[in-house]
C-alpha cells in the first residue's frame, strides 16, 4: 500500500520531501561507531608506564561483533541490546624490543536499534540531543555607567580545558583571567607566552614594551584610548621570567613558584591536547570569528594538532578586542549567545563519546599502575587492560543520565517527538533554576530550526524544544534548514548555461571593456548565452528567478542573505510577481526589493515541528493554544478502531512512517503469507505473527514480524494490523502493516465526531464536555491497556519457593484458570483477586496442635508448613491474559541472584471512555467529560 492520496488545497508545491525524521539519532550513533571511537583511541595512544622506559601499549584497530540476541529477544528477556567490542593492541616491551600484538575483549556496548532507540535491561530508552553553547571565542560588551561607553570582553570557551577571559576596564586596562582565577594584566600573559615576535627581549623591559606596541600599533591607534600602553603601565614585570612567575602565582596561589613549573603550567593549560581541546567545532568557530579565510578554515579544522591554541590566537583575540573597543558605536556589535550560530547540538554519538572518554581515562590509570608491577617476560595486553571502568561509564550514562530517557511510547507521535527533542538541560548544560528569560525565549535564528510552538508549559518552558520539520544537524552540530536558491546575479560559465535559457536580463550585459553585448529585458536562449560567454562577459543581472535547487544553511550563513517567504507569489516561469516581497534579513522582517533576495523558504511548515505541523489551519490559532494542541497530541491513547482525520495537513503519513511503529517493505516483491509459525517451541511461548514477502529479484524470502498486543512503556497496546493480502504485489517503501494509532499509513490519533458548541443545562460549563451514550456503545473511544504482573520463585532460608497448582486452603474454583504448572493460561478472563500464578513459600516449623497433627496424619505432605504467596489480580483490575512469559534457570535464562523461576503475566483491559476522562482537539481545545448522556437527550441537527 502506498501513501494515501489526499486532496491537497495547498498553493505551494512540496519541493523537499519530509523524510528521515530520526536521521539525527541514527547518523550520530553511526559517527560514534566509525569515527568517534577512533578519535578517542588516537587521543589516548600510546600508553607508557610512569617512567616511560619499560612498556608501551597502543590501540590499533577495533570492531564490533554481532549482538548476541535480537532486539525482540532483549525486550522479552530483560536484556541489553549490545554488541561485543574487540580491540587489536600492540604491546612493546622496551627492554627486550619484543612486540606482542593481540586482540582484547572490551565488554558489551549498547547498540542503537533501527528506530533510533536503545534497549537497556529490556526497556526501550532514547538519548535526547543536548543544545549547548558552542566552544569558540565570544566578544561581549558591558556599558560603563559613568561614560556610557561600551567596554568589550573576550571569552574563550574550549570543548575541554581552561577558560580564558579578557576584560577591558574603564581606565583602558586589558586584564586576563585564566580558568576563572584572579585577574592579571594581559601583557603579563603575552610576555609569558614567549612570542616569536618578542624574541631577544626577554630581559629588557623597554624592548618588550616596544615589541608589544609594534605588535598592536595598527589597531591600538585611538589617541584617547591607548590600551596596550595603559596595560603596560600597570604591568610590574620586567622580564619574561617575572611574567611566568606572576602568572603562576595567580593561577596556583599557595604553591611555591618556579620558572620551570610556571612554563609547564602554561604549556599544559593551553598547548597540551590531553588537558586542552578546542575540538573541531571550537577551531572552526575561533577561525571564523577572527575573520580567517573560509577555505583555510576548513583545511585547518581537519588538522588534529590545531585543536589546541596557537600563540598567534592570543594575539588575534586581543587585536579583535581592541578593534571592537575602537570601532564606531554602530559597528560595536557583541556576540549574541542565544543565536543558533553560537549554540550547537550534542547528539547521542558525542554524548556517548564524552562518557567513553571518562571511562578510558580511568582505564589508562589502571594500565599505568599495572605496568609498574608487571613482569616483562609474562606481561600481555589482556593482563594490563581492565575494561570495567569503560563499561561502567557507559552503563552509568544509560542508567542515570538526565539525557537518557525512558521512551515516551503513548502513541507513535510521542515516540517520534521524543527522538527529535532538544534539551538545554543536563550535564554541561543549563539548570532550571539558573536559566533566565533570554535563554528560554524564541530567537529569530530559530526560524526553520527549532519549533517556536512546541515546548513544555511548566518550569522547562523554552529549555526543551523540538527540531523543526526540515531541520538537520550538520557535521559541526549546528542546525541547518533548507532554502530555494534565487538567481539574480549570475557568474557566466558553461555549467550555468542550461539554467539561463528562457531567463530575462534585468540590466544590459557588458564585457570587460564596458561594451554592451545585450540590452536589458532581452530573453536568453542557448545561442544568446554562448554569445555572452564568447564575449567574455563575467556576470549578468537577470530578473530574479527561483530555482528548484535546495541548499541547507546554518543560522550564521542565513544572516548574510535576504530570504523571501515560501508564500511569495510566483509566476509560472518561477519569477516573483511583485517587485517587492516580504522577506527576512538578519532577523528583521521587512518588505524587500526582489533584486536583494538570494534565497526563498521551501515551505511554510519548515518553521514548526512535526507535531505542530499536524495542526490544520495553524496560522489561525493563538500561539498558546497551538502549544497545548501540539503537546496534547502526544498524550492521545491509541484507540481500538483507528480513523485518519478528515482534514489533515499531509504530514500524517510521514510522521507515521518514521515513527518506527509501521511496517514498511524494504524490497519490491509479492506477499506470499500472513501467518504465525505452526510449531510453538514452549507451552507459554507467544505466537509470532509475520508477513512473508518473496522479493522480485529472487533471493531469500523476507520475514516481517508483527507485534500483537504487546505492552508499550506507558502500558498502551502495541498492535500491528496487516494492510496487505497474500498474492498482493508491493513496491519498496510500501506499507505492509499499520501500527497503533495509524490508519492506512496515516497518523490517526483520534476520531472524526460531530461536535456542538452550545450550553446544555449547565452540565458543560467552562471546560466540561457532554458525550452521547452512542459514543460509548459503539466503542468510538475505547482503548486497550496492558498491565504487567510478575511473580518470582526465590530461594529462602527455609527452602525454595515453588510455583505450583497445589496451593493449601484454596478451592478448586479459584484454580480454574491455571494449567498443571500453576500458571494462568493465555486467553483466560480474570477478575480482581483471581490467581495468576500459584506459588507456595515454606513456613518455619512450629509446634503442631492436635488438630494439625490429625490433618497431617490424614493428608500427609499436603498440610505441610507452607503459606500461599500466589500472584493475584490486584483490586480494581480485570481483563484477558494476552501473554505469559516463563524464565527459569533450567532454560539458561539470566535471572537475579536467589531467583529460581520468574513468571510474567500480561493482562489486556478494554477501557471505555467515562466521566473524568480528558478529551481534546488539535487546537488546544481541551476539556473533561462531565457526563455520558442518553442518545435521546442529545441535541440534534434539523
């Protein structure tokens, strides 16, 4: 089955298909597996013993093995979906020159499923991407209260390591703070760095002064404010050694200073890759902010050694700072820390890499300690490496990190939204208490990147957001959004020639000598274009033409252009109808001349998230209500009978497809069977239903297992329904089965019902809703909920507990639903108090009364000292048993210490809508059911 065909009344064509909605998660984890780990091993290589004379250990290569269990098995058996990591190592014994190469097992590491989730101890989890301030250099401004003058400061934030802050005082003094310690004049740092420009001036204060004045003379040229001069006056150091000692005293107060210690400290603070790391992003941002050449930047970013600072960077920071201080007021623009050019996404791969790094550093310490006590003749890589700290670090991350979340599985939309969420909270991020209004507010750079609507209503408002529909994260972690390219000035060459056919010249085309080759308003054809190329016309101005080429721009890049809105009126020839159109330029919304437009939005829905894009006529909704509507769609319970909305937005199909709850054919072929295997391996094994497809090109049949009445994380029912028939031909990408809250391949969260907006005897006052009894009778809002109950047979001091049908003092009627082993059978209808698993626990032997002795004599063992500890249906619960899982040591199942057997019973309960339930529309119109009315009392249409 293909995507359902809906009548579209949209006037704007869909240029970019909405696809790969969970690509951020999948691509980031793939990067971690292939590149992130490689980076970590390169960082730590080689490990030597403390003396550096005995051993050297190198990590050469690594590979992940196949996971031991499938995703489904891990869900059922409470296991982690993980793959073994093996590393090839080379150990060099320096004393003898012997080299030992071997493979070392590093433990099992959690793997991401195809749906972008992790299975940890049987539960499905999602790692939420974090939105943090990007490493780089930021220039901030503070206003002097006395003079009203802007005083600039520079802040260098690395990926890892010491911060560097430079400030300007009202007296034109430049001071620097290293790692938030006490201030020191900036010239002290420059002298201590032993710059090549100051070579030969180490012991001569005047020569140092001249060298520094020369270094900054071209920017520090304001006669009213001489920054370097003023700073040198405050600087008491006379030579380089004094500067080093002075710096050491400020950074390490209390430690006895020495020149060597000071030099080593400075080296380790900014020039040691183990202690200081700008990261690829940091180097990119620093070079970009300092105005270095774009091609050079990308080349420099790839060089690993440039992830530390260069001495020239310090000079560049100070030069830029002085430039900003001396600039005219209209050009004194500080950096906006809330701009998305200065905030980046740390996705799952990077978060895992940071955690893995912590584990590796702990492991390195253990290796070094073991090297000191190892015998060179018997030592091996395996005897040195203890992988426990690495495995523990990753386990800790999945188990207790604020960003590793129990997946929201209420319905497929909540699942998808959870994977596309961006959080400013978490380690290295903000805290709810300290986050001010500015961080939470909508910023102009969010346009097309972060949804301005979908965010929580509570204390997390603005701190948790969602990626916009078309947004994607680039290699540096910055969010990009697509735009259509608008051509108005075109550089002529053979490549663009075909695109120019049919276009109109806006101005006359002139050659290098200024001679007119073609007049304005002439139409271009292949001949005319060739004529212009032959005449060596460098570039031409054409009537702005909107191409179908799509380019992704980051927030920084977008600020450089004028961008028209997606709804700007276009001619059939793809040119603007009007001479001036509404546009955005650097965060300003204005009416712009069309020749100043370089790009155009691809779609009006690119501003909002997937959930918000599912609200029809969103533009007519109040923002606050739209927020509620977007959030409440995620709370919808999947219904027994699904129904796609009559009025949709076209996003329903794409949201359902990428939610992971729908089964899609990955090959073209013919459906040959929809069934479950005839042979069941165990009495209580769950039947596995599947769709079998025979591929067109031959090869093995494809088996697509269907989930039938499985329990979601939130207790809702996950159930697949096949939408194809045996013998039907399917193409790659066709829908094979609908999931929960999906109808014919479209997201179907509610029902299409007739609603009257009118008062009725005061029963529907304020937010109350009245329902017809017919809605309940016809199961329009009936849903299935599945609860899980567990019983364990443990080893006790008095002997083992036993799962059995033979329970003392229980009538046969109470055992009617149990099989011979004492476990309820699948399909049994149970009420509160019914036994699900019969279990007896040994009781301590006590002095028997005469009656008990008589009973023991008559019935033998039956009356032995055991008590009934059976698992019963809790009070108020009822339903049908849909699944039973039995785990025992005999079947080699992994059970906790002291547990011999464990039984899990899943009970499905049909719940009809009732008074007190919440109902809502897609526009934030929510209410609570106050009363179920008899159908004859309901108002009716004439």
